[in-house]
C-alpha cells in the first residue's frame, strides 16, 4: 500500500520547546492513530516502526511523536505534567493533520496510560477513542491503582494485552475492563509486555499483523 510519510515538529510545552513527529498516511486511510512510544524507547524504535507499518497496511494513518526526554535522547524521563501536556499537544497536532479522518490516540505501555490520564482530567475534543498496546496496570507489585482513573474516561477504549504480560495480569485486567462502560479487551496469545511471543502460539498470524487487524477493525467500528 502506498504510504505518504513526513516529519513534523510541534511544541510539547512552552518550557520544553519542540519535539519531533512522524506522520504516515496510506492511500485510502480510514482513520488516524496518534501513537506514543513506551517509556524506555522513542518514536523511531523498531517496535514503533513495525507497528506503524502494520497499521498503515490496514488503512490506519499514524502520527508518532517524541516526548522532550526522548527527543533529547537521555537525561531521565519527563515529569508526569510534561508528558500529559505533550500527549495533548500531539493529539491536537494529529487532529490538524487528519483532514477529516476520525482520530484515535494511544500507544505502547506508558503512552497509552498518559493518553487515558489526559482524557480523564479533561475530555479532548475530536478524539474518538483510545487504543492501549499493553496497558501497564502496575510496575512491580500486582494491583489496580493505575486503572482507577479509567472510570472518568468518556471515549471508547481498546486494550490489547499479552497473555504473559508481567505488568498486567489478566486476572486483574479483565475485571477492570469488564467494569468500564465502553471498553474491549483483546488478549494476544503467549505475548509479553513488549509483544514478544512463544513458538507455541495458537496462530501463524504475525503479532504485529494481529495488533493492527484488531485495532483497525475496532476503530472502524467506532464510527
């Protein structure tokens, strides 16, 4: 599928300044996903590139972005306030680029949580839903405190979570999703938090294709 790509800049916060973004739009795109990276990577990480490519293949445009800390390449992660502001700015920029496409937002691990926290604080005009690629329910000790804000999110949510994800035990995550008003959980067989899979997986479908197929189909169903 033909994909038009370009690099952009936008202001994350007045204090932190500009960060980079990558916009990829396939011909005949059906929706746009603002796609944030995990805490220890950046928008150009192989996982992000492969996920973006797979989404493009099913007709989903992607808007990847850096946070100030990942833009500068080190020095410690930005505080929560900065990350939330960056997410809001990225979504605003994504909506401007969408040219009429329905816009969704989310990302891998930390970024998905930042999007939902931003939406819980204040609804974002024009955002149709949130896609979590491995929601980090906890960092070490299993609990559901990080999910408490989700009840205040007013848009549909899709959780794609690995069966072996050590940051989101399904016995805890499933009830969280079940108790939300408009949320869906898709479990990726044998996958861990980074969506690495085992040979005994119950399907031959490549994991990135599965993520893109499920996410793309879900987004199409929200129109």
